[in-house]
C-alpha cells in the first residue's frame, strides 16, 4: 500500500489494517480478519469514497477502481466472513506444525478436527463447503499416506 494511501486510511479508521506475519497465508488471513472489524471496514469504505482519495492519481488506476468496487459491493463482507471462518482451522494446524517439537500424531489429529469443524460451519454455501472439505480430505490423504 502506498504511504500516502495508508496515511489517508489511518485518518478514516481508528484501527490499523496491516499486521506483520511470518507466512503469506497468515498475513493475508490477519489482513482479512482485521477488515471484518467494523471500525476498520467502515473506515476503509469511507476512505474510498472520500474526496481526498478520489483526487489522488492512484485512485484512478484500474486496480484501485476494482478494489473500490469490491469493497463497496454488498457481498464483500459476507464473503470475507466465509473465508475467515473456513481458513481459521487451517491457520491453527499451520501454527502447530510450525512449533518446535510438534509430532505428526498431533498434526494428524488436528487435521481431522479441522475437517470436522469445516464440515459443521453454518452460514456458508453448502457447495463451497463440500468442495473445501473434499480438498482437505484429499490433501490429508496425500500428506499422511505412505508414498511407496
């Protein structure tokens, strides 16, 4: 994010959007999770429609216009919540795998729990949920089955 845009965002939102993380997945998850905070989301929406933002050269680029239309769309917040709810169990497994001393037994058990949790999520399109669950099972099978 450009420094001038980040400074403008901070003017419209009491909370910060960016937080550091060691992996790209965790970084994107934290960023999306922070957007679900009402003060951050409302600040971001206020910024993209503000006169100060629309006067900036960067706001007239195709990428900026795409971001603005996505953030202002009615489905954005619902989709962001779905993504966070589905990805939270993945992050939990990744954190365990990253710890020193983690054993495959713990990771295997947590992966099974993750698949169960994802299968029980409410408020998410069933077709998407089945696709994610099937993908998790496929990855689990490929990861934990012997390769010989």
